[in-house]
C-alpha cells in the first residue's frame, strides 16, 4: 500500500541518507495535526537528543521509553518528533507499529518488513516465524534504523523482538510508548531514563487551548470569553485531549451554549465524560460520521478519498442536502472540533488522510457499541456468518476469537476525587462471545482489514454470503470494502444478491476477475479496482446509472462500450471520475467518452490516433479538474494539444509520453493549473519560460526525460506561487540558473538523478524548508550546502 493507505507507517521512508551536521539543522516544522504537543518542547528535545546521540555506548542499539497514563499525549509526542526532517535524515529506515494489549509476534514482524519497503521482499505474509526473523535480521544488519512500538503492554514481547533486531553499533533506536511504569526497567534498565509524561501545567494548558481554538488565539480576547477559558482549563486538569475537545466546542456553537455545556460537566470529568459531551452536541448525522471512524484500525491513517465515499454510500452525508453540507464540510466540522486530525495534506491544503486519535478511539467505539451502530470482530469470526450490528469491521490483529468488545477499566480508589485516576481510565478492546446476532442479510456495511495473505485467497466473503446465495435472498448491504484483502473469493451471484450495494472497494486485492453479475449493481456509486489484475469489466457496467467513481489500473472497456452502443440504452451521465482507462485505435469507448462531458477526473492511456481522438472529446469536458494522459507511442498529431488552454477548469495535469513536441507554448498549457507533471515528453527547448507564467502553479514535477536540454533558466519574477519543485532523471541537464525574485514561495526542492554540476541563484530563495538530493554529484551537494546553509538537506545514495 501507499503511505496514505490504512495500516501503513506514519513515518516516511528515507533511505541511504547523509546530511549536514544535525546540530546545524533548524527545528523542523511539525504536521498540522500535531498541535496537541504544545507544552511538550522539553520532552521533545530530550527525545531528539537520545535519538541523535552516537557517542560511546550510545552507538549500541538502545530502547527509549516514553511513559505516561492513558490519553496523556505519548503517541502524539513521538509522532511529532519522528516527522522532523533531522530525524528522517538521521535514520536509514523508519517503521511504526501499534502493539496493543494482545500482540501477535508474526503479524508485528510482517508489518515491520512491509514498512521497510525492500524491493526483493515477496510473499512476506506467507513466511513462518523463523523465515521472518532471518529476513528482518538480514535487512536491519548494517543499517541505522528507527522502530517505534506504540502502546507496549507486555515486556516479554520486547525480549522476543530484541532477538531479531540487529545491532551494528551505528546508533539504531527503538522507541516504546507504554502506560506501564515497570516496563522501561525491564527492557533497557542501564540506559536512558524513561521520559515520563504528566498532565500539562497551567501555562502549557493555556497555550494549547489558544492554539486549538481560534476564539482564544487572539492578543486581546473579549472579556466575556475569559470565564469560559478559566472553566475549560479548570475542568481539563492538564489533559491534552480534554483541552482539545472543549476548545473545539466553541468552533461550532455559541458562547452561551458552550458555557452551558462546560458548566454541566463534573468538577473533575473523566475523558469519557468530555468525549460523550462533545459527541452528544453533534447533529445525529454528524455523530454517526464520527463514530464510523472506529471501523478503521486504531491509530491508522484513513484516506479521505475512501472515507467520504463510505459516508456517502451509507447516506450519512449527501452531495446535496437541504443545508448544503457535503462530506468534505462534515469532515471540516469534525476537524474544527478537534475530533479528527489531518494526517497528510494535498497540494491544495485539503486533507489526503486523517486519523482518529487513539485517546478518543476507545470511547468512540464504546459509544458506537452501546448504540449498536457498529462492531469489530476478529478475523476468525467470519465463518459463523452472524453478527450483532448493522456495520461490521473485520480486524486481523485482534488475538483470540470472537467479538471485540469495549470494556471500561477505571481505577476504583478515589474515582470521584482523583484527577490522575480519572485520566488514567481507558478502554481496552477485549474479546467476548457475540450475542443478539443478526444475519448477513441485515448487514449495511462490511469492511475487512484482514490483509494477511496466509497462503490462500481470502474466503471470508464467500462464507459471509453463503447462507443467502442458495435462497437468492436480497441483502441490505450498501458497503463491501475489502481494500488490501488478498484475492477475496466473490460469489458469482454477487450482483443478484446485493441489489443495494453502493460501494465496492477492491483496491490492492490483486483480484484477476470480477463476477459478471457485478454489472447488475444498479445502485453502485463507487467501484474501486485500482491495483488489481482485473483487465475487463462486465458488459453492462456503463449502464449503471448511479456509478460516479470508477478507479481502475489499465483496464480496457471496449466490450462494455460496444454493448452499450449496440443496446442503445441510456448512458450514465452521472459518472464523475474514471481512472485507469485504456483506449486503443477505433475503440468504441471513444464514442462513449464523447458523451461524458460532466467528468471531473480522468486518467487514460492510449496509442497515437486513439489519444488524438480522445483529446478532442476532452476539450469539451468543461468541468474537468484533473487529467492524466499517457501516450504509448509518438505517432500522435499535436493539433489538439495546441488547444489545451481551453481547459480553464483544469487544475491538475499529468502528461506522460513523447507527444512529438520540441517545445511548449502557452496554447499547450491550461491557464489555471495548480499541479503540473511532465514525463518522457522529450522537450529540447527550456520549458521554464512558458511554465513560469502560470500564476497559480503550486507544484511542478519534471520527471524522467521530460526535458533533454542541458540548461534550465528561471527568469526574474516567475513562478509566483510555486511551493514544490521536483526534477527527476533529466540526464542531460548540467546547469540551472535562477534569477532574482523568481520562485519566491518555494518550500520543497528535490533533484534526483540529474547529475547537474551547478545551480546559480539558489541562495536568494529564502522560503526553502527542505532540499532533497538523490544520487547527485558531490560538487552539487557542496554547492547547495554553501548556498542554503540553514536548510535541512536530505542526501540519498
């Protein structure tokens, strides 16, 4: 999976990194969602110091413990430090695994190996413990790595893991977060003292409240806000999640209403009290959107692309509600209330992925369970085919068997009077036998995160639907999301027995075919086949009148298009996204494409004349915002490309393949582009003069062989909005000149496999935050360091 997918590491993968001296590196910026580490600067600095220290015994592999009661900010602190550029520079490999109360050693090792992203790894899911141990030891031997074990509950696990973690005396580190104060002394008693987090003091609490709530973050706040501020700080007791939630209330309600809610809390409320208050204040539909997040594994990154489609399929939100609130707006409300954190952002500032904080997950899940809104099961339960909630998630990392049940664990002594004990309360996911079961026929949503291959295709869906197949019953199922499940076995009757299905997610399943009956899913809105081996779709798929989002990887729709044209049935004009479409010469899909003038996003691959014909139709797509056009041969005429400036709504353009142009002109480029990627165009004239005039361009990527010239020149005053520039595999490029006042907003520069000798004028750019150099000449590395001595420089070999 990509880094934005569920289950991947929160750490970026940086390999073979060398840099300027770490002491010369400035403090790196933190991700937007880490505002809740305010007041932890001293702890962060101590953690950084322990990670960086390589002197004497510190060169040995060491375990650093971060200890504190539940919901105190341990994970947030570690994540914020691991996202620092200087930390990424320090370590060759980084990985992050959430351990939890009942870990499975084999699953943990598989997770680690996947995050290391070693190219030769194949079928890692199918290895036994011995092979996994050998593979992990071999990969880590000789490299400097950082591994985070989040929420460690059993010290015995560390003994087993330390047996397979190589120690090459190069400063590798393991960070452990834990609630249990006895664990650090048992895993590395002779080294670093554990970092023990306690509640924030008054000054730190006030800073966090001001940062998380815009109403309080002003130099001279209104006098009538001060009493509410004092009440929030008093009732939060220094607990970061309580401060965040109570501060977020004011973003969505009036001062009087917020004051009433806060005053209604006990003097020493538990986190559960505060979470319940925040959830109860949500409108019903928005409350369900929030609780829905607990279907995803705890602390995982959730792609908003996936989340919004799921919400829509469940009718939790709609693209056209009476009050005009759509999925994105609902998400923004939850973010403003500090219930959801943005994990990754897109180029336009919107959220690419999000995370439900672990401190909230347990209480959210308890509320969802109490309302019978959803339930989580261990991967072994699907054989029974019976559940007790309309929304079910299958998690592969729950030990034992049966149902995952939220169970409140609150210290008994002094519950009413001890704020420490109240904050220590947490919810553990334990297992119990299901009760009040319902049949698969009554399910509304089924999501599986059981992504282990286990040597055979996953049969859980066939087992789930087995009771209703012979009866030809109709299921209420709206969502079937199997993203990442290895080759799930789908019954041939799928389309007949799931007439209400609106979301079918098969991304990363490696499936090779779909049941033909999928074409009968008349209510289907989202069909996600990206990163599968499926090359054809059922004949009637284009007739599905509700299909809006079609994600594929290199799929030919000629059979479906011919069927649609011959049957003369009405075409689906509602479709907004088609990705992964392949068009060949004389393809009947060209006639279909002519009618799809309402497309917003399109990614297609074609040859010569097919691309020429397709681009003629693309010019009529007045609502098109994103276009990826891949040409497989250069026999295409360029008359159509000369009219791309007519695509005024287009903000994201990716051109891949030799389009037969020697240079770019203003007629080739849509005027309102914000993201432009060029690859294999074979331009021999410097494109920067034309591209520099794009006033809104934020990201420019010139990839392999997009430009064959020897020099690039950026003129004075050009690229006024550019923030990210990537130059990859421009093999003839030797010199790059940047004139005064050019690229005044550039933050992120990456040069990869270009073998340039020199860059002139880079030093006059004052906004750079990080520079990445991959396999570049030593002369260039030194010159860049001399011109930008205060900017973190990541050098990969």
